[in-house]
C-alpha cells in the first residue's frame, strides 16, 4: 500500500492518525486465519452486483487478534483489535464483494470506543499478462477515538502488478582450466 504523502508518516494524515492496511482485512478468510473466527452463513442476499452469500464472522476469544492493530506513535506499543462483521461473497464467482468489520469490544486503555470499516471489492484488470484480480475499490472507515468521531473515505486506484519469474537450469559446474605449462623451470615433480 503506497500513499502519496511526502514522508508517509502519521503526522501527514488528518489528526496525525494513519489508516493503513485496509486491503488486508480480507485476510480474515485466508486459510491461516479463518480458524481464528467463528463463521455462520446467514443465507443468500441480493446486492447490486447480484446474489451473494452473507457470512457473519467473529474473532474467537481463544485465538490471537492478528488482523487489526492500533499503534501509538511510530515505535510505540500496539493494541490488537478483535473483529466481528459480515462479508458478502458472490454466489457466481465466490469472490468477496463487500466486507464490513466492527470491534468486538472497546479498548479503554487507548480510549477507542468504536472502529468500523466498510470495504467494497471488484475486478481490476491488468494489461500485463492479461490478468484480472479481485481487489478493494473503496473503503469507508469510522472510529470514535479519544472522544472524536471520524469518518474517512479511501479510494483505491493505480494498482500495479509485480511478478517474479524464475527459471531453473541445471548443468555441470564450470571448471576453470589453467593453461598447460610444459616448461620444467620452477615446477616440481611430486614423484621426486
């Protein structure tokens, strides 16, 4: 995630609060994280994009909160946030169309009373290799922190596709052959 701010530090953002990592919220459904959440299918819903399965999720209390954190200062302590919410998964493509998250409970130690995100997803076509990926299009963030209620809208654009190709070639190791010196001066015969 790249922001076009001069230093990219939190001071460049409104109120000194940077909202990074919103595209990563979808990692709730990654195979390494999905068992950290209790999930329930609430049925088929109708969205403007078509029919979608509505899935409710909630962070399990016996699992670590690894998806979202609040960090105080650049090198300060971070506070994990347990999440709950809903996702709408396309009945046709099985891609996440929309994701809403809320906090399971407030964090009184940093005076965070509310935190909500609403992320819309859609296909992004890349010219390179004729690739299409399902990525965030926009996100709305709402939070109540230290008595201030904030709403921010993020639009995601200018995606860049990075790829690494590797090819393996196995061959015999190269051996440096020294030129043959037939002169007897300065050489020893090991059999002497």
